[in-house]
């Protein structure tokens, strides 16, 4: 067995001894892996999960825990929000493109209520409480929140706004323990264990093993430098996460993230993508990225965000991830917050104004003209922006960008400016192209026999846009599909 | 031999009869293909070019013919422009990223003068005349022009401006005959023919043929529905162009171009990329696109371009391809030109104001306020933009975007507005990752033995940005490398 193969597929004929065997072998024990494991086990398969770190969890466990669900989930209903799969689909098509996988979004919306119920049935807790303030996540253990700009311009006029960020009930959130992601992963891995799913840790996959008929029949992995062979009687599921920490892939596919990876774990080295590419797998949307923005939403909503030319460019009351994408991709990462003293004080009094975001203003001035000059903006530029904003704000309107009236107030003085250039970081959304059964698609357009994938090593429901919860959402949804399809694939278990 | 393989590599052992044989087999007879053919033949190889249409030329033949060259070419020197490889590199690094292949750009700049001399030696004519007006191309047969915004903000302050758009001398340009692209391709194909290069037409490659040791040893192609086998004793060069016309790839990789392909030919179906992907080839910058903008540069430079919010966003005197990219990617394809009557009349009098661009204004008004209202922009928005512009234009300055003083004049009345939404179209710049010898790189990071590629089926010197001439430039430059490397590869000719 040669190490020089790298990620190249290894012929099964080379392998005489298998160190491990299972019907379904899953690489990665994050959200996609655990969902696949549960469904594969329920479908009667003997399941083995290979995890490269010392424990289950992946990026999911460390995340906020949002799962993007809707179409009328029991939680939405209990909290008084109307939603339908069609309405959800309308939003997702508008907000997550261009170029989204329309079949996948349709399928995801149609199955969303069932998926919520499934999560609950596995023991994932959701508290019946809604959090309606601007921000990335609720301050306590609330279960539902807007997480994609559904209730902000332009989407509020495209689809009926409904919150779809479903959050597993957190415990001791403020001290960083058992946050939403943990409270999602814990019951799922408990369920998997109770179903007899086996897990082996400290094992990194290296390449796929392929039979003469091109079917994937196992993986070669490494544990502490030693090569290990793992036979998959029915299928292999890749659930190894994004490529946010693979420098060459970032440079080649998503260069705007150079030097700013975030919200992914260092294990996200794209290995699942690369082993499948070596088999001829098709990719999709490799440039797509989630983009976090480290500004306080409670402050942003009360001020105006301007670009490097002093111009407004986005409704400040939208999902902060949209602000991040617009800033990084469309404004060359140039952003400044202009907010008057009164609004700033109000923002800092809110419950979700986090010390994480708190910093002194970069500039403080008695007039907009003075601020403009201090910021080095061309004479008249910021003044013009504020004049136009204030002119309409007098009547609570924002015809330029459609910020909701409740947040529209003229900007007074004294006034502060916050330098928010380079406030972005993100993770990658592109990866393997998969079908609705999570089969990995070859460049021929046909599935690769025996190979499945889910989670951020695949291209999911997002392309150009993002909403919090879509990663754990499509990871768990298509992880389940992968587990079921793999369990029912291939020859009978020997 | 099975058609069900699609683009999957075919084992050489399957093939008992070869319909054609050569040392070096080149797929595609456009710029990259012909450059490869010449250099392979000069290196002593027996060369066969397979072209899917009925004749040589590819997209190159139909193009304007710009080749991006610099660093002090004889043409630059003769016309009084100073340039160095280092200065050229500085510009390309700044303008063509983020995420450019730095090694490739360095190599390309270092070799640029030699490459110009080589083109001249093959009979490509360049007239010693410079064209300095704004526009996509010269009106006559001038040989040199700015073609990437080198002399506009922000690049004019990053590197010493030098024109690098080198144009083969056209003949009868106005009637569409023997334009720059044709005058580039004709002498090159003549040279290839004189060197004994064989060409077979109406042959479409289907897949690569691979020996037991994973070496590429030929291609399977189709001619009028019949499969043809072609043996390559030394190497295969893929030179099949972009994927601008492959709908699934456009949706998956470059969705902003959905419905707007341009400046590429319908044969650009990504086949060269896909056959190599099926072998595990690495890709790069699949989202990158050239973006044409169908506005008259002579008009744009004399007015101001504003986005859907009535804000300026780009120096109007830059390379129109940068305007296209900024409009499509950063302004959601929303653009309007605001120009006063006097400036419009002046623009229409210029020699390069083409009937192609000419159209009546969408709106005409006596005041900016009236125009703003007619355009449906928020009250005060366009007025503020024009006020700030005019305030500085009085002294010939444009501190917001750095348009050069010669083009900065206050906007008077009466004034016209041109709706330039959806004025964009483009072709793709992403593709196979290749090294400096044009070897196709596998996802392991190693070259695939026997496989070379150049032109727009590869990722070349561009990533996020573009300059006219970089496609024919890196296509010809790395086409030559591919031909030389392939000719010197593999076992001795039998």
C-alpha cells in the first residue's frame, strides 16, 4: 500500500486485510456524520464512524447551533408565525443565490417540518420562545429567531417574513458551555450510540478504495501515522466539513477568505472534497462563502453603514451575515458605522450588546462635516449621505435601502464613526455536487457508486447567499439522506 | 469501446487500433492550440491537432485580437512607453486578483518581451501606432492601447502606467474581415502548417486514454458520430476553450453569467476541463469571469456612472471591462449613465463612438431633480451624488474615485440618463490548474503525466480581475510551454 497515492483512489485488489469493516462507513462525526449514522443504523446497517479528532462534535458542536427550518414547524406555529414550504422556498431562492440548486431547495423546504420533528424525536430540545431583536443569536435559551434577513429589505417584500433559525435550547450559554451546537450534537450522538453506531477516533481518511467496477468499497485512513484500511460493504459517506483551512484551495477557489477563516475548525482541510475529486467528482460553488461581520447588530441597526466612499449600501437591520457578504464581496471590505451619541447609548443598553463587540469609536465629532474630514472622506460625501438619509428619516422612511421604520431616525450630533474595515471572516460553502439522495455526482453527471456526502464538504442549499442555520440544516437533512441511501445500497451485508 | 464512459478516462488496454497517431496530440485549434503546435513541431515532435469545427481559429479568430504584453516590448519602446517586467507584474498582481497565481504572473511578465518577439517572428504584424482614447479597441489598425485600466485609478498610482494591449494589425476592420484575432491566428496557423503540423477537423474529443501507470497516452474522439482513437506518444495538450456555453457548469460555478455568455464561441462547452476532472485534475477560480459592458466608453468617461441607488462606484475613465465586472458583481448589474447634453454631443462626435453603442437616452430632463424623479430614485439621492461630483469637478478633481482631471467637468443641464442595467455579458476565466510548464495538476498537487493544457480551459493569469489581452496572452504563452513540454515528454518516438 503506497503512501505516494496521496488522495488518489486505491484499487481494492491491493488490499488483503481490512482493519475495520462495516456496512456504512462515515468519515467525520459532526452534524452530517451523526445524522447519517442514525439513519443508516435505523435502516439496519452496521455503521462505523471515523473521526479525526479525539471526540465527536466537529464544527457543529462549537457553533451557535442554528438549524434553518420552516414551512410551518410546530415551533413556528406555537410562537404564532405562519409559514409554508412554498413561502420558505420563495425566500431561499431569492436570498441564497444566484445559482442555487433549485431541486435541493425545493426538496429541503418540502421536508423541513418532518426534519424538525425528527430532530425533536432524537431528543434535540427547542424552547418555545421567540427572540426578535437584531443580532446573531439570542442572549438566552430562546428557540426561534430571524437568521437570514427574512424580515428585512428586500426579502420582506418577496416572501412573507417568518423566522426560521431554530435553536436547540442552550444551557449556561454565557460561560460557553453547552451552547446550541452542543445541545444539538449531544442528543444526536447519544441516539447514534444507542443504535449501536461504532465510532473510532484519531483516524484521518487519506483516500477512497475502489473496486474494479469503480464502486467505492472503503477508505484508507491513518491513525497516529499508521495506515488503516476500512471496508464499507454498502457505502462510504463523506462528512468531513469545509475547506476553510486548506490554504491552496482557499487561494484557488475562495481567495477573498485568504487570512480570514472563521466559524470553522482547523480540521476543515477539504479532504473529503479532494478524495472525491480524485475519483472525478463534480464540484459546485467553490467561491461561495459565509461571511461573519464583527460589528454589533444593535449598534448597526441604529446607525448607518457606509462604504469606503461614504455611501450607504445595505439595510442595516438585515441579517448581519448579509452585511458581511455585502461588505467583503461588494465593498472591498470597507465599512464604517456612523451613529449619533444618543443612538449609541441606546444600543449599549440593550441586552444583546455584547462586550465582544464593544470598543470605543474610532472618531467622535461635533458635526458630520468634522467627522467626514476626520475620516478622510472627500468633502461633502458623507454629508450628502447623511442629509439624504435624514431627509427621509424625518418621516420614518428609508427609500434608498428599505430599513424598517422602527429603526429609522435622523442622525444627530455629536456623532461617532467606527472603522469596520476588515471586520469580516468566513467559511466556505462550496464543495461536492450531490443529488437529493446525497450521492456524489461524477463529472459525467452520474452518481459515483457507493459514495455519499453531506455537510460542508458538499455544495448545499446556498450559493451566493447565506442564512444562519443552513449549514447545520442541510448537513443534518442530507446527512440523513446519505445514511439511508448508503444503508440501502450495494450488495447484501456479508 | 463503450460510449457509457462519457468523459471518464479509457484504459489504453481497451484500444487495439489507433485511428491516428502523433507524438503530440492537441485538442482545439485556437490560440493555445496553435501556439502549442508550433513549439511542439519546432522541438521535433510529430504534431496532430484535433479541431471540432470545420476550420482553425477558435474564439481567438473572432476576437479583437488583444495580446497582453509588456515589460518593455519593442512596440512599447518604439511608441515611447517605459515598462519593465517588475512594473508589469506590480500592475497584474493588483488588477487581476485577489487570489492570482503569483508564480504564473511573475513568469509571464519575465517572458513577455520574448513572447512578443516570438509572435513577430511567426509573422504576426503589429503597427507602430498608439491609440489613446477611451474604448474597447482602436478604430483603425493601431497596434498598442491601454486595455486594463493601467492609466486609471487606482492602478495609475500603484504601478507606472504603460499600455500593454498589443494588437495585430487589422485589415478592413470596419467590415468585420481580418480583424485583430484573425490577423493573429492566420500567420500562426500558416507557421504551424509550414512546420508540418497536421490538423483534422470535425473531431470532438470525448475522453482521455490512460495507460496502466496513469499516464495519458491518447484521446477518444468523435467524428460525425463515429468514435475515433488517437494515440499520443508523448503528450496530449488540451486547448478547448472555456465553459461559457455549458449550462450546468455555468450554474454551478459562475452563476452570474447565467443568460449572458459573450465573446466566446458556442463550442466552449468545457469539455477539456471535464475530461481532465475525470482524471482527478485540480481546478481554480471557476467563478472568475471577464465581463463586457455594452456602454460607449466615450460617453461613460464624459458622464458619471451610478448604481441602483444613484451612487457613483467606479472611475468612469477606466478599462470598460472593469466597469463590467464592478457592475455585475458589485452592483447587482444596476448601472445608469448620467451625462449632460454638451458632453453627450461631444462624445458622439468622437471617432470611436460606435453605432453599436448608440441609442437614445432613456430619460432627458431639464434638471437633476427632474431626472432623479423620472428615474424613480429616492428624492435627493442623485442630486447629492451630482452635487458632490460637481463641487470637486469645478477644480478638476475627483477625490471620490480618482477619475483623471482631463475627464472631470461639472455636470450641467439639460441632462440625460441612460439605463444600463443588464448591459453586461461575459466569458469564464476559471479552469484547470496548470504549472509553468502547462502540466495539468492533479488534486494531489502533482502533475498528471502526459497531460498539458493552456488557454481558457485553464486558470491563467487572471482570478478576480481581467484585462483585455490576458486570454490570448496566457493562451499563447502557456500554449507554447505546453507544446514544448509535451514534445520533450514521454518515451522516445517510435
